[in-house]
C-alpha cells in the first residue's frame, strides 16, 4: 500500500506536465510565434553588438569580450527568474479566480505538490527556449560556446532554479494571503534586472551598487554561466559562484517552505483560501 502511494505521488507531477502540455499545444500559432520571437530577439542583440565593432571592451574581457554572447546568455537564462517568480504565484491566483484551487483541495494532493507540479511544465518549456536561444546564436550568428565544462554549467543551472524557485514560493505565499499586490515579485525582479548583470556587466555599476548586486542570486548565476559557457572556466574558477548559489538555496528554500505553510494556515484560519 505504501509503495502504491509513493508511485501515485511520483506520477502526479507527470500528470500536471501532461495537462499543461495539452493545453499549450492546442495553441499552435502561439508555439510558432514564440520561436519566431526568439529568432528575432537574437537578431536584434546581434545587430546591437555591431555598435561595439571589434574593439575589446574592458568590462567584457572576463567573459570573452563579445557583447553578443554576453547579452544572449543573460537574456536566455534570466527567463528562469521570470518563470520561478511568476508560475507558482500564477498557479495560486488562477486557481482562486477559476475555482480550480478549491476542487484540487478536496483531493489528496497537497497544496505544495499542486504549486510545484504546476510550474514543472513552465521550467521544461523555458529550458527548451534556452536551448533554442543558444542554437540560434551558434548556428545563425557564429556564437562561440565552450562545452568542455558543461557539467558545471548544469550544476549552476540546477542551483539557480532552486534559488529562484524559493523566491517563487515566497511570492505564492503573498498571493495566498493578499490575493493581489505581490511585493516580492516586483522588488526582486526589478532589482535583479537592474543589478544582476543582465544587459551589462556588474563591473560598470558604482561600487556601492556592485556590493548590492552580490546580494542577488541572479548575479552569481549569470556570471557563473557566462564563465562556464563562454570561456570554459574550470571548476576552481566557478567554485565561488557555485558556493554562493548553494548558500542562497540552503537559506531561502527552508524559509520559503515555512512562509508557504504559514500562508496556507492563515488562509484556512481566515476562511479565505479559495477567495480572490
């Protein structure tokens, strides 16, 4: 009986992914347009990089000196931040508005399982988008990528997803209680976009903003990913970034779980779990 329950528990995430895939694939034009948008975005960044010519920009030297490759890595992998912050809180919000959250709550599926499983498809689809970004950059615009240290890049990606997802769970906690007006997503997203080195190296920022940037997991994620994929940096060079992401994940994940448990408990106590 216990093995059967474990098997059912492991099967639930796949059911959520299948459901979301069926819903998304029914909009075939949207699928095509997303891939076209990727191609167009990559082309825009490529032609923007032509503004710098062939001159070596000092701030880009640690990443190989090519702005096109620098910004493409940033844009591609920052998608994980948007998905982590938006998908989990979006699941709660949509469930409240459409009434499906109440229906799911009467089943044996726990709320954390619902929230996490509902975001799996978004992460899978984002990973596909990232691969397409890189393939378009490599095949169409001669972007240079080092695959010798791909294992370290995948480790950085895994830790990045965990760290970002922790913020997403906290965001979902606010939505559970406040229904609208999630301050976590707004503050964290805007600070990450400004200070995380998405479009420009952190080194161009004033010293005091550089110090603030290293309080954000996006900074370590993008720097580590760029060093691994653009320079093929060894694990010893990537270790500071990996260690920082481990610390973020180790601290934020238990905090986010506690926040979510408190939010569910409060919403149940107030009788507002399914209200919107």
